């Protein structure tokens, strides 16, 4: 789909279901491509309208000024990956979720959507929510991250080669890392140490400020 098909969404839509919805979990970009195709149709049906919609309804409101959305050969935003942004713009995106979908006093995401995004998906052993990886629930992935210093309420976006935008509501914190991070072993990418150390440092700073 990603490397051999010009129209990724059409290919994904043509695939028969292997199981009933909600019974089995599997990581798959196809669902996101289908959603991206539906959004494209809803805002006018052509790439220029999609890009204009994204800039007007999201990027401009968040102050994200350096964003490139990659399209497939049919002109549909890929959506599941290939969204290129600066570290500051990824942080602005994470801040939207940290603020429960509100930016500049305006509600951009529906009320309750952020909580839904971070909620655990049934049968997903990696620990994933609705479009975000999540530490909620008792999956192997969530438990592993919590045992290695991640707060339980952390949820995050992860890029193809291991870029991270991590949202931690309990710490009022967004952490962005754009360096290449191998998937395995997890501790090799430095992200576990980064999250643990940043959380510890900010908590210590808070203690010092409180003492003063």
C-alpha cells in the first residue's frame, strides 16, 4: 500500500475485513488513510482544499508555521505518517492535547476527545489509544513504560524512525524528540532516560521554587 499503490486509500478500502470490528487489534496505516480520504471528500475533494482546511482550522490557530503534509499519488494526505514539522511545531501540536483540545481560548477538538485519544484500546498489547500510544491500561507496552519511569497518564505520537511528541498532563509537560530512535531494544533509543530525567528535573525545580 505505502510503496506500490498510487491511491493508498482506495487500496485500503478494497481490502476485505479479516475480523469483526472491535474484536482484534493490529497496527495498520490503512484505517488512517481511509479517514484521510473521507476528510478530503468532506472539504472539497481535492488536495488544495485539504491543505487549505488543515492550515485554516489547525495549523494557523496553533501557530504551526513549518508543516509539510505528504500526499499519495492520488492526492490524498497520507495522514498515518509523513507529516513533517519543526520541533517547535510538534510541541505546539502536543500543547493542544495538553490543554484538552483548546488553543487561544478556542475549543478546536470536541470536548472529551483528548481523553478518548489517550484511553487504552482493548487487545492492544503495545498500549495504544485512538491515534496515540498510551500508558493507560495494563498492556505490556504501558506497563513496561511505567516501570521505566514514564508517568501513567503519558501518551504520545511516534514517528516512523522513532520521533516522539510526548504529552504528560500530570506534569503539565510536552516533550519532543526528533532524533532517530531504534524500536528495539527500547532502552537503546534514550527516550526512556529522557522522559525519566526531565520529569525528575522539573519536579526537583518545583520543590526548590516552593521552598523559596
